[in-house]
C-alpha cells in the first residue's frame, strides 16, 4: 500500500509495474522523456488522485489506461510518434490535456461527465468521445485538422472559457444547450455552429473565419467585454436581444456582409468602448444606439458614404471615416466619362466639427493607387 501514495518518476518498465500494482494511486505519476518505451500499459489502476503526465516520449507509440475511471490530471503532451491513446473507462478528470501529439489518430475515452479543464490540441484525431458534463470549466479544441464533428450539446454553462478553432475543414460545432460562458468564447473555422441558446459571455466573444452564412443569436443579451466578428462568410447577422456591450464592437472583413440593418442590432444602445467597421458596406443602421464612448473607425469600399455613416452613428463624438464609395452600376452605365467613377470620402469628426475631402478618380488612377 505504501507504494501507492508516493510520487513516481518513471525511468523504466519496472517503475510502470510498480504503479500497476495499485488499483488506486494517491500521488503523481510522471513519465517524461524516457527513451526506448514504445508502449505504456497501466491497465490495473482505476483511480489516480494526483496527476498522470506522459510527455516528451519520442519513441512512444501507444498508451493504454484500460481501467482508469478518474484522475486529478491526465496530461499527454508532446509525444511525436504516439498514434493511439486508449482510456475507455474514463469519465471524471479535473484536468484533461492532450496537446501536441501530431500523429495521434485514435483517442478513446468513455464519457467525460466531470472536468474543470478539457483540451485537445494539435492532433490528428477524427472523433471525440462522449462529453456529458453540463457545467465544465474550460473547453479548448484547437488544430485537430481531421476532426469534423464537435458535439458538446450537453454543456449548459461553463465556469471558464471556450476556444474552438482550426479543426477539420467543414467542421460541425454543436453547443446547442449552451446558455452562459464564464470566460471568453471564441469560435473559428466552423462550417456549422449551434450556439442558439447562448445568452451571456463574461469576457470577449469572437467569431473568426467561419464559413456558414447566417449568424442568428436570438437569446444573446450580455457581452461583458468585446464582440468581434472577423473574416467570416456571413451574409446576415442578428443579435435581436443585445442591448449593451461591455467594451468594443468589431465587424471586420466579412466580405459577403454588406448591410447592418435594423434587424442586426435592433436594441443595442450602449458601447462604452470603440467601434471598428471594416468591409464592403452598402448601409449601416443602429436604431437604438445612444452612447458610444470610444472612437469609431470606418473603412472599406461599398455604396456607403461617410456622410451616411456619420448620420447612422450620430451617438459617437469621435469618428474616423475612410470609406471608398462605389456608385450603383446603373449610375455608372449612364456616366459619360471614359472611366468608372468612385468616390473616396475621408471624414474626421469630433463633436459638431468635421472636415471632408472628396476625390473623384478615374479607373486608371484607382488601379495605380492600389499598386
């Protein structure tokens, strides 16, 4: 029994046999940089109250923890050649980290029903096991380029952050029961994303490089810090309940998103930070906006002019606008000039005072300016 409550730093197969003699291990097991071990089999231990760390094992190919149901911490880190990790009975682990195992294709765990930190980063896994913890801590699934289904539909609230990015092309991400996130929430590179019940984020809320076309968050009411929508394929955006943002609003380089309409932010009234709008906007409307404490920056090329943008954002005292206005095609057809006519407007507005410079350039001059 005494050997089951002392930390073990594994140096050979003999040390692994010592750990295997226990059904419960009340200490840490560290396996770090041991050469010559192609397989680790710890199949007798059912519970490890401390941490089990397997890291920097460059000869390692397989890990089997056949009986393990719970652990304080399970960390499998930076093992270049490991391709299989089998923890078929695992359901409770405070800290679960599978990070930088670039050849890992098979990861088996039964059902994570309790965890405070769940990270799978930089692997080649194709599927995840069940995840039924309704109130976990952090969830981070990054750079698993073969992973296309991320089902966290049992999660209702998180105590910490969510970070999902750079997984398989066409990844489907499901948080269909999620209502609150206790930290920041960031979702990127998804083909579909279900966060339809999400109502509150306690830190930054960010969506990057997603390929789905319609962003509708009917329950979203509270963003404690910033909202950032960057480089997505959105054509329509809707936050019907959002009234106040804790920091800034950034809508940047969403190429297919042309108009902030009355349905986009119909109740948004207060932004204590800045606004950054960059893209091909034809019009913008903020029907309820009353307070913007920070600077507004507008840039891009569309039908929207700086004059129109300033009217829509009259709640702001400090506006820096460098929009390039493109005429309707019908107007261009009737233009008698040889080239196309674009209007580049630059406004700097502070309170009632502003200066305006409007320049009309022909097609050749515009092309030259771009280069």
